[in-house]
C-alpha cells in the first residue's frame, strides 16, 4: 500500500520552498477496531483530516518505489496555480472543509464487470483528489489528470446493510469486533495492517464493514478475498457550494 499526499513547490524571487498537504486517518489502524464499552457499544475513531506541513514530508526518498527497472520517482506534477490560490488553502479550504470525514480503507467490489463499487473507499487519495479539484475550481489551471493510487479491495458478491440495534445482529458484530481487536492488539507478529488483512481473508463466518455510519454484512466472498492494487484513484468528494453540503460526519459512538 502506498500513501498519497500533495506537495507544493512555492517559488518566491527565485527561492523555492516546499509544503506538503496530507489527508489521513487520525487514529491509524485503530479506526478499524472500535473500543467496545462495558455495555457492548462500539466507539469508532475513524475520523480523517487534512494537515499542512512545511517542507517535503519524510524527504524525497520516501516518495519513491522500487519497480522492475529500479527506483522510480513517484511525484507527478498535476497543477500550476498562483500564490493567491495557494493561500486560499489556509484562508478558505482548511476552515471550511477540514472537519471529521469518516475514513474508510476498504472498497467493496462485486463480480459484475464494470459495476460501481458497493462500498466506496475514503482514503488519503480521496482527500488529495478533493483538494486538487478545489484548486482547479478556483483557479484558471483547468482540469487535472486523475492519479493512480493504492486501493484495498474486498471481493464479496453480497453486501447487506444491517441494523446494529437488532439483538442477533449486535451479537454477531460484538463477536466480530472483539476478535478483530484481539488480532490487531495481539503479539507483534508483522504489522498491524498485515494482521488486519489476514484476519479479513481468513476469518470464518460473517464479516462486517462499518462505512459512513452504517454496518454492512459481507458474504459470498470470492478469490482473492482481499486485494491491494495500484489503480485509478477514487473520485473526489463532490465539490460543494457551501460547507454545509459537504458529506461530513463528526465522530460518533455506535
């Protein structure tokens, strides 16, 4: 899996300065395994926000990948904007849109070729696409090319929305998330992300995904059950005319 961020090179009187804008989960892998309170309620920490830092974050060597022909630099130019537009990221974009969007690592695809995703992912690349669309919209830079991105895909032919308040469903959810917590927080064998992927692939019985405030029960999995691929990035959030129309949800207890 590769991370996506947006880097800016600002040139003032011949002197270049870099900045990095990221959109990412605030709690890392903990977003997938909710805290379960003594009364059996689920408390997810799956918010995501933008963060602007000075410099090229992690340095240039971080943004490379090793392919069959050796190292390949992965920073790609996408937009050229004036300073007044870049300044609006701080004066307008961040105050209006940097609320707690709910992060979702997984997308769900069915077997039908060309069918829309049953569950959309909302990841670092989704946030980058949204910000680039904002800059394109306020400037004269035109459209920007869609980027490729790492996407974690679940392959299940059936996805059914379930009601967590139903006692039988809640019992299944409780068992699933208790086991998931045990796996992620267990002995440090491999990364937590790797243990999460293996858990999704190997656990028997119903599997669940919590996405944008709703629980989905997945069944009829087909191989490969979970797949990490470098493909076309997800569409950005629809650019709203006002901050009230942006699809945001504050962190909630479920």
